[in-house]
C-alpha cells in the first residue's frame, strides 16, 4: 500500500519524536492513502511556515501490516461517536493510548467548528455526527510505535507547486 505525508521537506526517515501531542490520534507520524490530500497538507504547511517548497514524501507499506494480529490497531470507519470522542480526548491531550497504528477520518479545519461545538456542549453527539457526515472525510493512517513506523519504506519525495 502507498502512503503519503505532506510537509515542507522530504521525510526519508520518519520519527515519532517530532509529532505534536494534541492531534487527532495523539502523537504519531501521520500519513494518508490519498496523494492529493497530502499535497493539500504540504501546501498548508508551506504557507504556515513561510517555507519555499511543499513536499509529499511517498512510502510503501506491506498490506499485511494492517492485519497483523500481533499489533494493536484501531480503525474508525467514518465519523462515529467512538471516533469523535477519541479525537476530542486526543486534542485535549487526555487520551494516552497504546495503539501501534490508528486509521480513520481526518478532523481537519473544515470539521473543526462542528467538533468544537460538540466539545463545548453546544451540539449533541448525534447532531455533531450528522453534521460531520455532510463533509468529505479524508483518511489518515497514523503510526504510534517505532516498530510499525519502521515498516514504512521511503520511495520518493515529490515537490508540489
């Protein structure tokens, strides 16, 4: 399986130590199966950092990794109550989990208002999920342990215009 990571540099050797704690699935190395999504993120990172380039790093991961029963893998299929509560807990830095890999939708800037309204008690979980399902939900695959991240083999770096 091909995975993509958007940044302002080529990431040939991904590391867990550089990730932020209060992200959707906690501290980890985030990728996606969608090249265009990674390219959008690379452009956003370039603008925020006022960097000169946007880069998508491409990795190959054996498909069997995601079905390895020796690994602790969590997969969220769409915007569900379980996913929403996990994202909110991680963004508050309250969810310390022991997953090796987490897969599921990205709680990006387009979803932030709905998630914030749920988090602040302005929306019920049911109403929040209905609103979230009206958005295009992009995916992410996050690595949270060195042993799984080591399985991501760097292929190439693609500069994005």
